[in-house]
C-alpha cells in the first residue's frame, strides 16, 4: 500500500480484489475450496487446522439441513455459540442457504438476551449445550420455535435437565450436518448476510443489517492495509459473535488465501512461543492485550516468531514504540465500527503512533460540527462517512427506520465519535460523543447497565460511566444516589454479577447525595467523568473481587 505520508493524503484508490457482482461469501468460499481443497484454513485452540474443502462441504450440508427445518432465503437464524468450528459452519451454512445469521453475544443473559432474540425475529436458534439454560429461560415470547443443540447428536438428552418451553422443539446437530448439500442460487451483493447487534446508547441494542458486499469490502481493505499475503496465518482471540472475528479475521484470511487460528480467550503466558507454533504472521488484539504482553518478563522467545503485524485498537496509550522494538513487530491501528467498516487506517509505511491514521480511499470522510458544517484543521468534530462503492457499509438498523435516518442524516453516516485533523493529515481521536464505554474489547451501553439496575432495591438514580483503566481502555464505574440509607457497595457488586454480563459489571461504585443535571434534568456525565475515581469511591479490585469470563462463553 503506497501512501503519501508527508502530505497526509489518503492512499490512492485502487480496485478492490473482486468486482462488485462477485462480492458474496458463497462465490468466494466455493471458488477457494475448489482451487485448494486441502489447504489448512481454520483451527481453534490446539485442534488441527481443518482443510478448506472439508469445511465448505460441511457448510453446504449445513445449508441443506437449514432448508429441512424450513429456513428460507432472507430468514434470520440466531447463533448462540462460542468460538468453534460449529460457529463457523453455522455462519457459512446460513450464507450458503441465503439465510441471515444473527450472532448473539454468548455472555448475555436475562432481559438483555431476550431483547436480542425477540428483536431479530429469528424462529430457529443454534445454541451450544452449556448456553441452553440461558436461551430456554427467555425463549417464551421471542418467536423462536426450534432449537438446534450444537455438536450434540441427541437433543433430547441435552435438554433433559433444562426447563424448555412447550412451544420449543429440538433438533440434533446431526440432522443439519448430514443433510443433502445445498447452495442457494442468485445471492446478490446487496443481500443481507448478517444482523450484528451493537450496544445502544440511548436505548436497547440495535441490529445492524450487514450486506454481503460489506463483509467482503472490510476483509479486502483490512487485508491490504496489513499486507496479508497468500499463505499467511492470522491469529485472533476475539469471539466469533463479533463482526471483527468474522469479517476482519476469518473472511479476510479466506479472501486473501491464508488461514486463521483462533483461541476462545487470550493469555499472555507463553504467548510468543504459541505464535511460533501456530506460524502466525498477523495478530489481532483488543485494548488490554498489548499492555499485558508488555508487562510480561522478558524472554528469549520475545522475537522468536514470524509475526510481522499486530493490529491494536486503540494504539497503546504508552509504550507502543518500545513494544515494537522488544517484540520485533509493527503495530498498526485504525478506526471503524459495526456500521461502517474500516474508514481510517494507519499506513504500513509511516504510521504515526497515537493517531487513528488516514482516511481510507474507498470512503468519503469529514469532521463536522453540530450543524454538520466541516470544522477547521485542529478543531474537534464528529466523524461522518459515506461509501464510494455500493453495499460497503451497513444497510440500516433492523426495524428502526427513524434511527437509521437519524444516523444517516444529510446522507452521511454519523459515528458519534469526535476527532481532529493534524497538519500532516493524520486524524487524532478525541472522545466518544455518545454514551458508550469501551472495556476489554467490548462496547458497552451505559443505558443497558442503568436500565437493568434501575429495579435494584436501594438505588434511586444511577449513572454508568467509563473511567481510564491501567490496561489502556476503560473500567466501568457506577455513580448513584440511594433510596434510604445503608446501600452496601459489595452487596450491590454481587447483585451486578447476577444481573449483568461479566464485562458490564462495575469495578468502581460511588454513592453521592445527588447527580449533576442540566435544566432539562439530563445527567451531566462529563462532570462525573472529570471527577473520575474519587477518594470515596469503592473499588472491587482493592476489595479483592474480580469478575472472570465464564468458561462456556
């Protein structure tokens, strides 16, 4: 990728790898599998890498199995699956059947899970056995009528100890994986491939409708940005329900003729020897990975690997250059979201530490003020973008026309994020203008935390904010007023563990006499963020309490 870094211009706009009409997963998968059926492509943990031809054959049988369940083109299928070969086959099987996958965050429970399963309109859910109880608990009233138990040939046995609603019938995994192969004909670049739920900031999570071409463009743009070559191996510990794991990891490797190695979770222990064993050339990370690796004791293995590029969102707050020198890798960063793809990226030659990078050539990008007027160089403005190619961004929010029109006002997608342009053309992130928190690679809706905790006894009003974490992203903090007296932070913390996914559970809790508000009674969270962690704030980690990711997710 050639870039005029000195002038700060975007890279020249070159043709994408595939013409518009060929940007569908069915065409890509079947053509790659025909060309190299024995090529190792996908592994999880220490399992051997499955050949691409075997995976494509299994995905076609899975598509036939979905047809036997009554799934037709355009139908949505919910996937509640951890990172696994089953998750890959379910995604690809939906795509080959012309159906639309809805990957569900495996950490959701209760009303948050019920909302996604109900809102997406799926009638079939494919679920791993450990996650069945959470799904069955909320299935009533969601529209689901069939549950497929992943990797389990006997669904009746899997459901024996689970309270299953009467209306929900079960199907075994074998019924899908041993069906007659099927591929829907005439799938188009504008047909939806997925509905990805993203944290709402002023309401519940919204489903982002992603067309076939969108996944392909994101895989294409990112692969070229990081110089991913045929035969390379991409390592990722990101969960398969994330759009990054699917479009930017698996589909990137497929499009650029490489392979992908995934883990269900990240561990800094023995990380670089593991990369050497896997033959990894590219590593995908989230916010806390780089500081955790940097803190590990120096080892001879620090440079004994083939990793060329480590993708880090964001660029490490401190020690990025030292990280590159110590481990012999190049850190690259960029900017995007579930709705827009990769719209800003660091150039491979001439990255600027601490910046987002330069606008990518396949999108128009502006920084605008409150009236959507462009702001001068050096002044903070909201990032707004729009595509130059068809079907290379989201189509909208599922069932939310008003939210879609609001996000696309004046024919630009409004990201809600603020940045400023430097004299060299590079963009610097300023802050999120919406009410979102970024923790351990997860975007968290403050609204969802606040609405869930509103019913907890003893809480009068509550505001959830993000405060800086020593791991480079944010920790969750609650600032609240109590109803009555004697609200115990430790007891509230335990209640949060019961009601919220682990990544939403607050580290900090502060009780105040009143929350600062505007004349229209909106909480002024910017004042709470400015105060941050105060002397009277309770800290769960200081109290010896930590929340771990559930093993089954």
